């Protein structure tokens, strides 16, 4: 039994609120247990210098935590004058994951900036960021379609992320909160699409190691969790979900 | 008449929500029209190096905006690697203002960090930050009293801030939103206590000037607005307000 | 009585030396008591990126102190690798104030850089900088007129700055030196034009507050001091002063 | 068939030269195909501030590439004034991996710094760095044992790393060179111990996805490659290898 | 003949004004032709961390130019956020040169900071800085003697610096101004003591080369110029000069 | 006698290996005693902004040391976020020296970047860098000639560098290793061409001074050492040496 009485394969309570902030093209507040992240998607009508003239678009992400999102106050990265390695890793991960389900050629020479700002943290902030960022990005892309700037939604499928791990007592568990994360022998983040394809697998045994069997159990748990998370995304996206499901079917058929 | 149909001396809708984030010692979300700021107060059991050994406490503030708090996305200060002049001015102002109503000797060698993070901006973010930061700080100080770490609430009175300005059509106006602020001939921020004392007066005629009469009209408007803001603070602080009112009376009597 | 035997409304000895450095388009050394600032104005034939193509000019200022301008040596900002909040506030203030009396449209797409370098400090360095910077800027603009690059002097009036404050013994006082400034209950900087219009009012009660009456007394003192400072400016500017006075009259008439 | 005629499960030529640089406590040059990395291990007799007083040691790594290690010259991170996200990710990965096979309690309050400097790059620089860094670290630790500073070699097993991937033609392949890496659909880095335990699994489908089956094939290839790399490590470590094998057996028995 | 009608071996007009700024322990304004440098010496009662506990003192220098010391405005190093290579070279040179004539053991654990701020530049700013810095440093050290903090003046001799060069027309010349410096084939800075010993020789043929004969002619010119500069130093130092001359004699005799 | 039994005028063992790294246009590993430097030359088809449109080329250098090139580990400049004064001095020196023997007009609008990375240090790293950088640069330029991008090798002569110094026991000595360098009274770096012309003379008496006679003895030693170093360069350059010798003769004849 886990300390918050969840079963090994049980997600925390998930909530995704649309239009949380008024200015961005896409904006959601995602809540996973006590973890809360504002995900804002912005459209910019140009791409970074290294991509100009290719006719392709780009998706990039930035991630940050408010100083008191955490139990102890952390110093702002703007005060330190530099971004930590952890932040860089996370924002590279978010951007890379989102790009896996976007047809960048259909997007045209545009950049979607996705800002994930953690206002309250209790473990799993990077996976909650990806799950929420996906929704914010889709909403922003939908507006581009509605405005006639792109022909159709350049999204090939749903995408969500979840953490899994190995606990010394509970064994393999799904969706770790902060206490579980701090004590886990193995910590893993899995990002998958609605068709069950893997986008990213990052497993780390900090001062520990793990077996192929444990890896497989964790992947099974993640698959289960991600399916539920995608249900939440579908609900908040409403009709847009149907378009994505259609795109997904076309994809499978064209393979 | 103002473009949002307010009267010249009318505040926007104000709302202060307590305990918005779970980790900080004091936390509020303040809403003034479409401006929303999370104000979190943290207690640290030491003071900055330049103050050690004096037995006094310190209040310091940090201010930041989410990239899409604004109509156009702004680059993060952490990405730029430095804090802008505007941010520095604002965080110095917030800290200085709060210190004017705190008895730093009674606080002891502790620092209160107040983080003001603007999640949505529509003018008046620095004054909303001060009005909200005051409440978050008081809640944090109250916990120190309850925990027996300090004898009594080291607060000498209420404190709130508001912007006033001169509009080419509407003349002197209270509580400018972003459109009004962009077009104002004169832009002023006033910080006052509940006893009507001035803490800070900052009036700027960007590429313009103003008369003593206009200054006086603006100060009258600010006084009116600040009284109403303090009413909101009292409501959310509940019983703690009574302690502050008592402290204020003692102060006046001892003069 | 003040510790240097001045009356409450008495300025320190003021001296403005023209052409102090040979290279700049405008250069003065301003001395106010023991405070000495080199003010150099440079003309650049373009404007910052955010203003290009508007046909307007720009005035910007930089401020710095030599390490031993002060009693104790201060570390250079170039060694620290960043500009302090105090410096940023001051250089933004100088630039904003100067722009209030310049017709930027008449200036054309040019930038005037005004560098204020304090070589000796004894309080009031930011107000001395503004009073001196105004003279250096006017001299540089006059050279543009003489060289036929602009038609007429784009200056709408004189501009000077002074500090005022509240002392626990002497009450409201004019032009604070370092010792007075360190002990003042209230510290205020006032910037006014020759026609008595306010450009900037910055009053701060660091760990203290002030009344509307005290504010009014301080404004009266400032008005008196600024009139005298403008007399000094007129003397050093000689014939150019007549042009400015004429511009000022035209302005008043056109209102 | 792969473009350099290797089989899918074939490593490039591996060479590990001991004592490449004279000053470090441990130093090797590792060559994997055309990839060459100098790995130097340094012993420092203290730990980072956050670990002081715990009686435990620490292993940390830094990674860098010479500007012309690559086909195109890259700008030095020292010239840019900051470390890129890629470098941060890699040096965090190297340090974390090495710590998985070191008994930090037995090390005592010491830090082992492992510097991995790529002098020539042709894909797989991070995995070559880990494989070489392990050897340099073990040599440095052995000197601490010889000098009587620690009782026994605090190493629980061998550790090596290899890249695997999915190529659109060749399918799953082992040990990708630069051309293969640039074209791979999936890119994965696997770090394992001599007992077949996983330490880190990082699989990324940049603008692509992969199946559980593909993941399993890649893990099989990696296991094969890592066994061979560990053979190379044993050869260069000579007698020290025996001590590590013994430690490994004790570990397995104590489980 | 040189363009300013000087002879090949003729210095520009030299002037050294004592007590130019009131706060520093030693302060001079040195003028060499149109080059003007404020040299301020500050005493700090400790040494840098790497020297603590050795009982020895340290001399260090910082060098900077006002933005409009030059014909074209240069960007401040504080705005750029870093010190240029040229500045670093110069301040290392000044510090090293001064240390050559100070008995650091007699100084005790104190640092003398010498700040050289160029307010007007016309070539030879680094050599004028050294010649002026020497005087400011001696005045500051003399105050330490007078205050009883050190027994005797820890100065072993006079020290001055001058530039020499090779001009395509005028041949070898002494004390180059800016125009000469810009056109010189060879540029050399020589630092010598009053006893004719060399402290530093830095000769550079930027895109050119020079012969041993030219080197010798330049050294002869420098020797002549430095003797005259030391005369100026003696004049401004007055009685202190006698102490230095005595120290110098003792030194020669003890050899 | 010197501590490594060399005579006063004896170089350490010198070795220059061509094509050490595969990617750069020119690459050598130079070994002087225990000092080892990788020198890589890269060709870029443009010049820095300040030189554009002049039709001339540019040679620039960067210098760095691996953290464990030295006895004690030094912190990376990329970690510190800035380049030290020492590094800046050295890379400016290398670039300036190389430019003295290159005809920049013949090079056309191209930049040659020369990267000198010290992998093992035992004194004389800057002079070894210059001697090796010259060879790498010539190889890169030769490739430009072969590719028909420039007509002929734009090199006017050979160039090498060596250190000399004054030792308290051994007197004037050639090619100081680290121990000798640490104890030397005078430290000097000389850069000369094959025709015996001086390019750069940098002599420093850190907390000491030197006479004209000592200077002359050191220059004699340097001349001897540089001749031998140029022999090594000729050997490794093979046939290219003949072209340079011819260019040199033409130069002498045209004078």
C-alpha cells in the first residue's frame, strides 16, 4: 500500500481547465494531485534562424517553477543569471515530445512556444507539463485552422506523459508524488501516443540499478496511466478530439 | 467617461483569495480587473550578510511576469540571463513599501521573502503586487506569532497601493488599466497606510509634465482608492485585522 | 540649523564648467557642494531598433560612479558583471526626465547618449547628474543646429532637479548632502521645468511615512532650489538660453 | 548492411590507452571508431557544500568538446559565457551513471571529478565518455587504496555505455556513428553493469515514435555491446579487474 | 618632424595634480598631452583569499575609460557585462609593475587598490596610468606610515612608464599620441625604475616586425623619457621623495 | 646546471605531429618536453563585422587548457562563465603574432581560426601554442591554394616562439619548464621570424627588475632557440617549406 492509500497502478486526481489565462492562443491549468502547472501556447509567425527558408514550423518549450512552488523556497533562475541543468533537460524534453505528434511541414514557418510554469509542485511536474502543454498547443493550432492560416490540424495523435518508478516496499508504482519520488530506487518518465507508440523513455537508477523485468512492469503501468490521461485530454478538447482521432486513423492506414 | 465605462474615481473589481498555493507561509491570489498576481510570503531564519548581528529582521521582494501574462509574449529574464531595469525598480519598490509598516526590531533576525508573480497583466501590476503582498506577508507573520517565535504581530498599520494618472480626455483617473496606462500623459503610483500617511509617491510625465493642481487631484483619488483596497484586505484577513487596528491606535497615541 | 550651517532652503555651492572633456559633442563638469559629476553628451546618427523608421529621435542616459567617488571603495559594476538596481533606476530617471523637454520629432532619427560619471560623491548625485546632463545635451543639440543637421533647437524649456527631505530635527530641507541623506526620514527627488511644471516626483519614506503637508512643504522648497539651478544653467549656456526662452514662450502661447 | 559495412550488432574498433596525461590521478584516452575522448579523474579532499558532514563521497563529471572535434567548428562554451543544455544533460548523465557503481560511504568525504574532453567526434561521444570515465575513475580510486586513504576499492561492478537506434533501412543497430545518428528514427543510450543490471535507459524518437518490440530489440543489442566494452575495460585495468569481480560476487551473494 | 612638431625624443607636457578627489587615501590627476587619468589609491585591511596568513601585502589595479574619453563613444564594460581583453591586460600590467617597487613584506596583510580612470584619451593611457598610479600609491602608503600602521615607507625606488614606437617617417619616437600610435609600425611600452632597471618591456609589431637595432634605439628613448617623468613625480611628492631616494641608496649598497 | 640537467641554451625535446585530428583544415599536436598542445586551424569564409567589405582576411586564435593539463585541477572557464585575463592575453598574443607573417590582402575575406588546446602543461604553453599554431595555419592555407581559392601561399616567412628567463642560480636560460618558470626572476616570451626579425618581445620582472645586459643575453638565447624550432617546422611542413623560403627571399629583395 502507498502512503496516500493509492493502488500501485492508480493515478492521482487529474483536472485540466481550459482558457486559464486570457492572452495566450492556448492556455490550460493542469492539476495532478497537488501538482499544478499553467501551460500557455503562443504562436509566432517565424522560425528560429537555423530553420529559415525550409517552409517547416517549430515547437519549443520553456519550463519554470515559481520560487514557492516547492516546500522550501528556491532561488529564481533570473536572479542566478542562468538556467539550471534540470530546467534545460525538462524544456528540451517537452519540446521534443510535442514535436513527435506535430506535422511540422503542415504548420508552415511558424513557432509554437509552450510555456509551462509550475505554480505548485508535488512530483511529476515534467510529465504534467507535457500532458497539459499538449492540450494548450492543440487549442492554439486549432485557432490557426479557424483563422484560415493552416488548412487542417497538423496533429497526428494524442500524447501524454506519466512517471513510474520502483519503490523499495510497494515495488513498481504509477504517478509518483514528491515523497515517493524522493525515495524511489528507480525513476522513469514515459511519453506515449494514443496509438501506444513510445515517444520517449527515460529511466534512471540514481545510485541504484534495475532489471529488464522491472523495466517491463513499469512500461505496462505507464501505458495504463497514459490511456487515462488521454481520456482527460479528449474531454477538455471536445470536438477537436474527433479531428485528431481521424488524423490518427489516416496515419495508421497509410502505414 | 472611460473606455470601460468606469467613473474617474472608480476602482476595478478587486478580489483577494487566501491560501492560493499550499507550501508558502502566506499565499494569496489578488485580482484587480484582469490583472492577476500570485503573492507568496516565505520565512527564512536569517538576514542578508550586511544586516547580521543587529538583531533586526528584513523584508525583501521579487517580482516577475509569466511570458504570456502580456498580450505579446515577453522573453523570460532567466533566458536573457539578467533582470531588466523595470523589474529591479518594481521589486525594490515592493520591499521598501512593505518595510514601512513592519517593526523590523520585533521581527528578529529573520527575512520575509515576498514573491509576486504576475500570471495575467492588464495594468497596475506593481500596485496590485504591493496590495496583495501585504496580505501574504501579514499571514506569514501571524504564523510566526502563533508558533511562538515572535511575541506580537510586528505590523504598524495597513498598507495598499494604487495607480493614478492624467488622461488627455478623462483628466485625472484612478486605477488605470493597460490601455489607459499606455495613453496616459502622467503615470503615478501612490502607496499609503490606513492612517492616510504617504509611503511612496512616484509620478512620471513620460514626454510630458504636470502641475501642482493635477498632482493634488491625483493624490485625492489615490487616497479614496486605497481606503477601498484596505477594506478588501481587512475582509480577507478577518480577525488578524483587529490586531493591526489596535497596533495602529497604539502608534497614534504614542505620537 | 543644519550641520553644515545652511538654512533649510539653501542650496550648496553650485558650479558648472563647460567643455570639461574635449571629445564629446557636449561636456560639463557640475559641482554641487562636494558632489562632482562629469556629464558628456554624444550624438549617434541612428535610434535603437524598437524606434527605427518612425522619424523620431531618442535620448538615453548612463550613470556610473568611480570606485572611490565614495567614502568606502565600491566594487566596479564591470567587475561584478552586472549593473545594480540603483544604477538602473537612476539612468532610467535621467533619460526620462531629459526626454520631457525635447521635441523628439524635430530631433530626427538620432540618439543623444548622456553619460553621467560621478567622480566625487556627497549626496544628490542623481539630481546633479540631471541638472548637468541637461546642459551637456543642449550644447550637443546646438552643434547639430549649427551644422545644419536640424533646423532649430528642439528644446521646449529648461530642466533641473534637486533633492528635498524631512530631517528629524531640521524638518523639511533642500539639497541634502550625504550625512543628511543617510539620516533623513523622507527622501524625495523633484524634477521641474522653468515654467514650474513637474516632470518627476519621487518621494520615499524608507521605514517611515509622511503627510500631505510635508509633501507640499518639500515641493515648495524644491521649486525654489530648481529656479536657482536654472539660473546657473542659463549663465553657462549664454546665448543659447535666449533660444530656449523663446521656445518656451511659443509653447505657452500655443496652449 | 550499414554504410561502413558493419553488421547490425557490431561495435566499432575500441581502444583504451592508460596514463594518457601525466598529471591526473586517473587518465585514459578512449577511441571508439573515429570518436576520441580524453577522460581524466581528479581526487579532491572535500565534497560540495550540500553534502558536508555526512561522511559520504561524491562523483561529478564535466564534458566538453574541442571546437574542431566536429566537422564544423563550434563556438567554445567559455566564449559564449554559458554551458549549453546538451552539455549539461551529458555531464549530469555521466556523473549519475558512475555513482551507480560506487559505494559513496566507503569513499569518505572526497569528490572524484571526471573530465571528459572530446578531441574528435564521430557519434557516441557521451557513451564513449562513460565507458572511458569509468576506467579513469577506477584507476584514481585504486591510488587512494594504495595510499591507504581508503580501505578497499569502493566499486560494486563494471559499467559501460553504448548507443543503439532504429535505422529506416538497417532496422535496429548497435553503436551508431555520426551519419547513422543523424538519420536514425530512434536514438537510445543504454548504460549497464557487468551483472546485466540497467543503470540508465534514454530512448528518444525525435519527430518519430517506436514500439515495445523495437525497444526490446535495442536493449538486446545494447546488452551484447556492453559486454564487449567491459572486456576492453578489464584488459586495460589488469589486476584491478579481479578486485572488482570479487566485489561484484559479494554483492550478488549478499542480496 | 612629428605632426605636433615635437622632436623624436620629446615628451608631451606632463602635469600631476595631488588630492584631486577627496575620499581616497591617495589621489592624483595625471595629464600627459591630452591624456588625462584620475589615479586613486585605496587601502584595504586584508589581502585576497589566496594570500591570507602569509603576512604579506598586495597591490592590485583596475583600469577603465569613460565612454567619451575617446573620439568615438565606446560602450561601457558594465553594460556589456564583461571586461575586455585589452582592459584585463592593462590592469594586470599596472598591478605587476607597481609591485616591483614595493616591499610587500613590510606592507603587512593589506591590499592597495589603485583605480586608474581615463577621463580623456590621446594615446599612452596605460603608461600615464602607471606613472600616476605610482604617485597615488606612495601618498596612500605614506599615510599608513604617518598613522603608525607600518614602520617605514615600503618603497624601493621610483617607477614610471612611457611608450615608444617606430614611425614609417620619423623613425623611433618617444611618447606617442593617438594619431602616432594608430600609424606606428611598432608599439612598445617600457617601465623602468629610477636606478635604470627594467621592470617590463612589451614590444609588438602588429602586422610588422622590428630589428634588434630598432629595439635598442627605442630602449634609449624610453630611458630618457622615464628620467623626466620621475622628475615630475619627485616634484609633486616633495619631501616623501627624499625617503624614497634613501631607500634606493640602501638597496644599491646592500647588493 | 639546470634541475633537468639541460644547458642554459638547450631546448627541451620538440615533436610536431601532423593531422592529429581528422576534421580541421590544419591540425598538429606539438610536444615540447612535457607540454602538449593540440593546434587546429579552421577556415571560415567570412571576416568579423568590423572588417567586412575591405577585401582583407583575418587570423584569430583561441587558447584553452584542459582542467587537468595542470598539476592541480583548474576550474573550466565555461563553468565560471567567463574567460580569465591570462587566457585573453595569450589568445590575443597568438593571433597578433600569426598575423605578422600573413599577407591578409592575399587571403581575401576569410578568417582562419586557430584553436590551441593544451592537454598537458609543463611551462611554455603559450610559446608552444604559437610554434604549433603556425604549422596548423600554414597547412590550412595550403589547402586553400590547392583548392584554387587563393593564388599562392600568403605567408611571408617562418615564425616561432620561445620563452627565456633569468634564474637566480643558472642566470639567463632558454625554454623554461614549469618549475623554472615559477622560480624565475624574469620571464620573457620572444617571437621571431626566420629572417631574425622580432615580432613580439614581452619581458616581465614579477616583483623584480632586470638590466639591459640581461635583456640582451636573453634575446641571444631566444634567437638560437627559435632557429631550432623553425627547423622542426620545416621538417614537418616538407615541400611547403620551399614555398615559404621563396616568399621570404622575394620579400628581402623587394626591400
